[in-house]
C-alpha cells in the first residue's frame, strides 16, 4: 500500500503553536516530524538587563506555567549569588508551585484532552438512573446529571454544542452521531460520557479555585509577583492560612473524588493505548518541591534519569551532560553547546525553502542528555519517584501507581511507557501534590506559630554563573544565567517543550514526541485522532 501523508496544522487544544507531519503505511505511522512554529526569544530580550528582571520576563514564556519559569529564574540568580532561601520561603514557594501544577493538570485533562476520549453528544443518550449507578460503581463524584444533560440538550436544540464544538475533524456530532462516535471507544457507555461532561464543567470551577490560591500567594495569576530571588515577598497571616486550608481541601477532595476515578474509569475503555505511544523510553526529571534540606535528590518529586533500554533503574543527572543541537532548528547559533554557555541566534533569512523536513524545520532546539533524547513531564517524574525507594515520597508514589495499574488489570509498571500511561501519570501526580500541599500549609502554621519565621534573605548581585533546575507542570525546566558587571551577559532557557518537542538532532535521531508518534496505529488517516491524542498527552 502506498504511503499516506498526514498533516495536522494547527494542532488545537494545546498551549502554543504546533504542526505535525507524519507518514503512514498500512494504517501505522512510520515517520513523524514535530514542528514548533512560534519563536519566543526571551534569551535575547534578557541580554544586558539586571538579573532580577529575569523573574518577570521569563514568566512570559508560558501562560499556564509562568510560576515555574519565574521560580527557576530566581533559583539561577540565587545560585550565581551563592544564596540559600529561608525555610519559610521554601514552604510558600512549594504551596504556590503546587497550585500551579494542580491548576495545569486539571486544565489539561478536562479542558484540553478530554474531548479526545469523551463525546458530549453521546451524553444525550445516557439514562440518568444508570449514570448515578455507574458513578457509584466507579467511585467517582456524582453531580446533578439530569441538569447537565438538560443543558446539553438545550445547546443542541439551539443548533450547536457551544464550547464542545469543533472537536471532531469537521464532523457534526449532532447531525452525524454515529460518525462522530466512531472516533471514540465504541463500547464506552453513554452514562460515562455524561459523567465526563459533568466533571468537565466542574473542572472549570476547580481551575478557578487553584488560580485563587496562586493569586493569594503570588499577588495575581498568571505572572505572579512574589517568588523573587532571595525567597518570597508573601508573608502569611492566620487569616490567609485559614483561607489556604479551605481552598486546598476543596481542590484536594475534588481531584481525589472525580479526577482520579474518572481517569481510571475512562482509561479502562482505552486499554489499547497502553501498547503504543511510549516514545524514546528515556526520562529526565530535575525534581520539584523542596524538603527542608533543599537537596534536589530529596525533593518530593526527586530528580533522576531513566533509560528503559538499560533497565528500570534511576541514576542521578549531571547537567554538564546536556547539549543543545540546532542542525534541524531555525538557528544560526553554534550546535552542541551546554546551555550554560549556549547561544540563541535566529537565522537571518527566511525563504520558501527554509521549511525543509530534511533540513531545518522547527523553532525548537534539540536538547540531548549524554547525546540521548529525553522525555520530561509527569510520566518522567512518577517513574523516577516510583523507582527511587530511598526517597521519602516513594511509598506514596508507588502506592497510587500500583493502585492505578491494578484498576487497569496489570501489575507491570513498564506499560506506563505508553500513551495511556502518560495520561494517567499526570492525573495521579495531581492527587499526590494536593496531599503534599496540605502538609506544607500545616507545616507553615508551625513555622508561623514558632514566631521566628523568615521568608526573605537579602543578597547582593554578584558576577558569576548559575542554573535553576526545576520542574514545570509539563516537565523539566532549566534556566541558565551568566552575570558580568552586574548585568546579564548570557541567559538560556531549556523548557519542557524544548525537550519533548525536539526535532531531529545532528545524528538524525528523532525527538521524544516524534518517536512516540512512530508506530501509532491510525484507523482513519483523514481523521488521525490517535496521533492527536499522543501529541496532547505531552501537554505541549
């Protein structure tokens, strides 16, 4: 059979701009290219500024994970200055960062990815009594399912599905329900589709609740104002801590009561997605959420490297082994540099031949660890934590992962290296972070009661170099700063998308998302929803 070219452009319901090209043969993707079509260039903007500006400027890299970029930026400045932040600041940063992670994970699962698995039009066929029975059996939260179904019916009667429109490759799910439903697991009952829609709507409220926590601690969201180099500008009071506890308990109960059981119930109808979409099999995590010793290896989500081809073991990362290649990227900078000495210089000329899948085809560089592509994100973090028995979080991570595997009918953790594993890891991580956030708030109460709380350490900007290695909700983020004469002499950012959306490197090795697409079965190359699911599972 002749090869079939697949082009998805733009890839919608993501945070950014992305084009996917692939070649399918006999219904299976044989080759793929991931094309980042947006140039950010924050590195150029920062050159010559004072180091403290980086906290504010780099948050503009992302509208969903600005806190993480700001945090990594402050860590880089602190490293250059040889500064350790006070314990009170550590707790506040953990709580603020946790709110961003949970906000992002809820947003991703329900608002961005759910329509790949849940068909709102089919929810109209649900029997209400059976929906309550199914919710109880699945252990997921109930809602006023009749009211939700009535709202959907009113939208349909009005001629469209409003916010649920345009999710079906041009198919009208109201006029052609069978054709639309063919994109989904055909044995998934209408009642589970209705539960998914009900929780989709509730998720909008929970995102807002998490955003309120960020606004409380960060002054506003997005682009918080308080996690500046030296600690935090937010000082807790009894009233503010009470408010934090109330909001975190509300979000925590919903994540455990709806998001986790929804994931396992819906995932049970997509078990085939445990067999493809795994990608390169290499994972990198810098780690996030400091304990009191502020050591990366002891973080609640610990740092680590996994190369599954060498076995399910974790080694400690060495940032000196990171290099960025640009042979297939639209940069004129030298290739193969460590980001601490890296350069970001865009090509100066653009012609009709500049976009070349055999040459340069993306604004993303190709970062490699020890010359190997690395997937970053929740799956990397959960695998590192799962395989790190010496870490204090291991018991909790292993417990929830093994529970999920059991619900999916397996005890083999290697199946997590797949499309469905990547989806589940993000949502399980959200539940753990909610629990830890409540611990940190309680710990903060103790610090405040002790009466000697300190939240900011004054410092002087010094010439030197530093790196802030942290995690954004999407994955490992690294900020690298060189300060000379009190000004930024060089600044480089290796964002999660840089790792996951990487194009080919100097040796022609595909990036993690490109490798995840290769081998994916596609039932209809004109409507390649399987490929879209894989791309969205990375939360690009």
